[in-house]
């Protein structure tokens, strides 16, 4: 290096002196100081500098060159995925964790099977290959195969004739000469199965260990990086890159069906590429035949691995070691890919899973699913990936599917709140359970749970109606009615279905459709229920409010009064159900042009609701808006405040664009004083 520097300086001096010689030859008179010698003898100086410049600039001989760093060597490192997509954040995190140069740093990448842990580790190795002098890739799925792999690695490093107990320390001793090094243990089980293959003591200096695993429990051994599914943007990017002609919208829908699982996306791209299936046609197959489609197609780098069998080893292990965990897994496979409240399996006199009767056994049962990477625990819920569920369903017989579905229907019926109007905690519990109710009641029910299915559908429609989702409530209630009408001895249940269906059509602005439904519900219940049954009060109030919409107020008045008497006698004067009768009666008087009589009724209903519901409950908002209309008819200045508060509640609960919110905001704006 220094010789090159001297040569460069000498070359510059040659040029400089050459210019001086030229100046001297042209008669330049004088230069100051020591340059006089150069002026007087320029050719002498030039001749002296030329050899020096040549020595400095000539190519180095092989013996003179400094030794260059050896190219990194690898052992069994899989080929790089040239179409690796996304994961920039995860790669940066790995580099930060594996950045120590003083002592071994061990990181475990933990995640669901098929989430791309191996791909991430291989990409990390290639992306930072220049940072290492040796990279080894070890298949750690079978602990019995670790020893022969290390024996092979030892031979690769020039170690021969070593006893079996000396192979692992011998490998890490030899790696001292190749530090920094990286050893990847792919698809490891519990930490204990790997301890004998890890470096220890001084042998661990200046090396990095990277473990990929589906199994929990590595936090005491290594830093853990939890790898989750692709972001939707990464999923769409992969499909657009791999499947020509795919639109971003179709790619988004395919990614949603596959739960953004990287292996499933690769498999989908392989299927479409091989069969030349149009993306829209593939999406249709995926939507209708998910359990079948996850067994078809293949990833380019792993042609023998498909999503359908990805978790089979873990399921087989549960079958041998934790049969109740397998039972829990199968039940969860029939539910929605949303957090599943664990209370579903523990509530009731007879828990759905026998192990739930013992807290310790239950914790182990749930923990086995999380420990093997088949599920994730979140607070008091269990979360399964939708493709894990599909893969498990695909292995269940028709008989097992039917009996499991029937068991879930009964458990859900015991768990969901039935008193949607009177139970102040009904809304949050229903929000958590509704996706699972819809999943279990989808399609034709098994014969053994048809009654429970009908009841679940009606309760779900009542909840949706209560939160203002009438279009979502309608098909559920229609299915409940069809199921109940097909069964014998279900007159009371048919009446409940009809009454709910009448309320939905009334709120949808179709009172003429609602009227015969409400009338039939009342007739059925009068024929099979006691005269003082609260169910009759609901039918009477529903019919009264429907008649009001048809301007038949005189016919509605005695019905509303009778409904109020029944509920006051059954529940007491301050029950939430009484508030509905009060509002029905107030509606009749208001429509009859009597706001003076309507006002105390609506104020009493509002007091009852404010005492039983949270301050932002929709029922309070509706009562406030009705009160505002009554006050406005009486020319009261406080009408605007009631309208403003009611509109705020509807805006918060239903959103700005909901028709009821728009009406409420228009009323509040009109009454603004």
C-alpha cells in the first residue's frame, strides 16, 4: 500500500518537473528558493524520478500481495430463493440480534408451520454471507439425525478419526479458524433436544446460532423472534409477481382465503401456473373447496410439502400424547378463524371437554396446542389459523364432523346471552361469539342439532337487529323460521321467529310485509302460551308499532297498553323490557297527535334504560332521539340537546354513513338552537 502511494507521488513529481523543464526550455527567468536547482538541472531531476515512479506503479508480484479474505464456505445451505418476497423488517431484526462479535448470539425464529421460517433463515444467510467465513445448515427436525450430520460436517472441516463424543466440540473447535461463523438449526423441537449440538464455553466465541422452530419454550435458551403471516401487501406482491394477469383485487381475495400464509400462497401460485387456471377461477375453487385445494399445487422450493399435510406430525403427536388436546383441536376447527373464547369449553354443568373440569389438566390441554404451534393463546381465547382449521377438517369423517358440530351448537346455545335486551353484558359477549355461531350454523345442520341451530340463528338475528344490522339479521331469521317450521311441536319457536322477522321488516321500512308476520306470531303464542306470558307482550308491542306505521293508531293503542301491563306484572315496573312497551305506547300517542301524553312515557323509558345500560348504548340513543321529537312538538328548547346526544351515540355505534345516523344528525342539525 505504501509503495503504491510513493509511486503515485513520484509520478506526480515527474509531471511537475517535466513542466518545469518545459518552462526552462522556454526561457522562464527565475523561481524562488530550492526550486532553483530544478530550474538549473531539470533533466537530471527528471531522470532520477522516472525509475522511482516505475517501481511504485508496477504491478505487485504474487509474493508482494497481501492475503485476501477467503471466500465464505457453506455446508448444505439450500439454494437461495430468487423470488424471496418481503420480510425486510424481520431480516433487520435478525441482523440486530445476531450482531455480536464478542460471544455467541443465539436466536430462535418461532412461528406457525408454513409461515416461512426456513426461507427467512436461508435468505438471512445469503444476504449477510459476506459477514461470515463459514455457514452450516443442519436439519434439526429429527434429533437422532443430528449426530450423523455433525459427523459429515466434521469431515467437511477436515476432521477424521474422532470419537462420537468429540465430534460436536471438534467441529466448533475447528470453526475457531473460520470465525465469524453461522450455524442454522432448521425446524428444531424443544430446546432440550438440541443442547448437545450447541457450542459451549470458549468454543462459542464469535459465532452465531439461528434456530427455526414451531415449538414454544425457547425464551430461556435464546432470543425469540415471533414470525407471523405475511402482511396483506406482501401477499399481494407475491401473487402479482408469480401469477401473470392477476389483478390486485383478486390477489387480495385469494390472500384473505389463505390467511396470508406464505407456503399456501406459493402453493396457490404453483397450482395456477401448472394448470394455467385463471386467478378468478382459482378463487372460486378456493372459496367453495378450501379443504380440497390446500392439498393441491406445490411450492417451487418444496415440491413434497403441501398445506394439507403440513401439521400432520403435530396432530399425530397429539393423538399419541394428548388425546383431549386433539379433541379440542377438532372442535376449534369447526369454528371461525377468530379468537375463540375458552369459556365456550368450560361453561355449563358439563364442560365440552372433560379436561376443563380440572384447571391444571385444562391448562395443559390448551397449552399443548400452543406449544406445538397449532394455535396461539390470547388472553382468555385461542386463535387458530384458518388453514390449520381446514387441514384438520379434511381429516375428519362425516360422522365426526356431524357429532362435533352438534356438540358445538349445544355449547354455544348455553354460552350466548339469550336476554339481549335485558342483559347489559350481552353486546360484548355476542360480538365475541357471533363469528363462531355463524360458522357452526352455516349450511344444512345435522339432524341431531336442527332445533339448536334454529334457536342460535334466531338469537343471532335478534342481536344483529339490536345493533342496527337489519340486512344481516334478515337471512338468519328466515333460516331459523324454515328450520322450525320443518320440525314438529315447534309452535312457540315459530312464533318467536315470526315476531323477530316482523321487527326486521318493520325496521327495513316494509310494514305491510311485517304485519301478517306479527299477527301470525300473536295467534300462535296465544294458542300455546299462558295469557300473561312476556312473549305475548313482545308480540303485542311489535304489532302495535307496525300498525302505527300503517296509520292504524286506534287499533294499535289497546295492544300497546296490554303489552305494558303484561311486562310490568312479569318483570316489575323498572325492567328494560318495560321500556320497550313504554316506547311503543308513546309512539301511538305521539302519532295520534298527543305529545303531552307521550312525553312522560318516553322519559320513564329513558330513565329505565339509563339505569340498566352503558351511557353509549344504542337503546339510550334511540330513546333520546324520540324524546327530542316529542319535545320539539311541544316547542321545548331542550329538544336540541336530546337530539345532539342521541346523534352522538348513533354515530359512535353505527358509523357516520348508517341511515339511522344520517337521520339522527339531520334531526340534531334542524333542532340546533
